């Protein structure tokens, strides 16, 4: 019996494997997004391709991963993309011929820097909101 691909569930799996909260994904997708919309998106069997491309850019996961992979393949693509192991030897063993042209440590540092930048933006927004609230309360 062939397992049907559930694109929303794949988005959720990749997001969780990358330890990204729904709120953070919503923030990166833009002001039209919030946690509830991400939750609803993750329940959809099929997601529009232009939206998958946006999510792909944010999570740095190929669009095809959301469209074509079941859970086992999703784990393999994450392992091959973010692993410290020797990529060339590991790619064939996993059944997914993926030989990245980047240094995995550079990728991890980049992801770390991006998370720090996101947290800094969120803290700045919180501080601005608090200042506005204090100003309103003071009036």
C-alpha cells in the first residue's frame, strides 16, 4: 500500500527537526502569518507551490522534500544536510545521493547567526511594544 504524501505534515516534520517554533516560521514568512496559520498550514495535504517555495527558502530545505518525501526520507534529507559525518560516504549509504558543496560547520554557524538575528529582532519588537504600552499607560 502506497503512503500518500502529506505536504503539511512534512513542513511540520522539517520545522521540528530544525528546532524552529511555529511562531518563528510565521515571523520569517511575513506579517500576514501567525502561529495559528502555521498550525493550519501543517494540517493541509497539499500546499500551493509558491508558498512551498517561501517555506523552502526560510527552512533551507528543497521544495521537493515537502512534495515527495515520507517520514523516512525526511529524516534522511535532514541527516544528509545537517550532519557532521563524511557527506560523500554517507550520501550513497542513505539512498539519497546528496553531495553538498558547502562546509557543514559553515552551515551550522550560518543557521546559528540567523537564529540570533531572529531573536534580536523579536526582542527589539518586544521592547518597542513595551515602550508604546508604557506611553499609553502614562497618558
